[in-house]
C-alpha cells in the first residue's frame, strides 16, 4: 500500500486547491492508498469533507517569519521519517523550498503540483524560485494544463519529469441546469485575482441595456467591502453578493450563464463546475485554463482579455437568444465529461506507480 503525503499551506482553507486535493485524496484512499495531509500551519480540520481514513497533521499550530523558514524543512523531514511516505505531493510549487531539502537522502519522492500558472507568482517572488527548484530536483512536476507544461519547458531548464493532469469536477453526476432563468453567476474568492471589479464595470453597461438579468457573485475575501462600495457607486440594482457557502450547487442549478473575468488562473475549478451543470460560459481568455475548458462558439465564448466591449456584446447576444443558451448548455454538459474523476484518477495512478 503506497503511503502518500499531500503537503499544504493550511488545509483548513476553502480554496480551489483544497477542494480538488480533497477530491483526489478521497478517491485514492478508496482505492487503497494510505493518505496523510500535512499542513505547514493549522490544518486540524478540513473545510471540505474527507474520508475518515485520511490523516491530518501539521508542522506548526501558528508560526511565521524567520523561525518558520529556518525550521520548516527540518520539521517536515521528521514527519516524513515518522510516516515513511513513498511520495510527498506539494500542493503548490512554492513548497519545494521545504519538501526537496526535507527528502535529501530519503527514499520519499517529491511531486510538485502546480495549482496556478507559470506566469503568475501571486505577489510572492519566491514562488518563481520554487518552480526553478522543482524543475531541477523534484521527481516529477504536474501542471494543470498542457499550455502550462509547455511554459515550464520553454522557460526553465527542467530536469524533472513533467506532465499535466486536469482537475476533476466535484459534481460529476449532477442534473443539467434548465437554463430558463435570467440569472448569471460568478463564483470565487473576493480578491484582485478574480477580477470581480472588472465584472461590476461590465455589468453596469449590461444593466443599462437589459435590466431583467440578475448577477450573483458568490464568495468571501479581503475585497468584499471594496466591491460592495463599487456596487453602490455604480448604482447597480441587479447584483447580489452571497457569502461563501457549501451549498454552491443550488446557484449553479438556478443560473443560465456563468461569467469569469479573472486576471489569471491555473485551471479554474468554477468553470469546470459550471460546465458540469451545463452552464454556457463567457470568460476572458487569460493564462491559463479557460481555453482548456470552453470551446469558443460551441458551449460558450472566450473573450480577448480585457476586451470589455466584446464581453458585453457576447453576453447580450447570448442572453437574448434562449435557443442558443439551450444549444450551448447541452454541449457544455456533454463536454464536462472530460473532467470526470475516474478519467483524472487514471492519470494520478500512473504517476504514483
């Protein structure tokens, strides 16, 4: 029985990386793998449901700064020895700073799992150095898209094996949305990355042309007050903010169109989720991910990044054509099968041989 460690920043978080890790970990433990999730900080519980066979551990209850950077690799090495892992899977290439030195001289192999994209460091310059370290010393790198895999190969001297594996949908067997409402939805953390400020500016012009559609923005985050103030300043009457919820599927079920104006992504889980419910998607064609999910003109629209005029026109074109919404919806629902968990797990099993 292979012993696998997923190494996380803090598995109590409610982000997409934690969600997809919980899905993969749950299925692997069902298949007989011994799974432990170790957090750098916190991680005593999981926001997402985990199989009770999965063990949770941590390096620190709370810690930061110099002490953390100097001692984390040592503490991780002690955990690796204690559990005798076959593999440690970094949930973010930045963790290479700790996992690679922690495994020197040990039999444990390091898999660096890129959850963002090569071109983004999320304001943390060390993330770029983490990718360099992973490229030289990790046993394998897993990216979310082939586009990102190629970016690693083109920009770094990669010595590691490198593959891409899509994230699975958390909703593989859901009924398709009827797409009969006049509701658009956008979901994600309320941060600059997700570009909800851009979406509100777009929606202002949509409201001026069609006041019957509603926009639900679902999520929590540090930009919440800023976005609420922007909504008030724009005098938007058809925008509803909803705090982060575990009952997210009810919003997919009652929506007819999904919108995304992120500044960057890895492989956006919300697009995969939206497609699983048969929602047509209108998204900026950013690096990376949307073009791996949305088939332009078939199940949604990919818009040149920051071309807000085209975004507005495409939305108005689609929203006023119920026949096209239904056509796109059927295609989206069919295309979402690519992201079913069984297809994704086959690739992870190959990696973990």
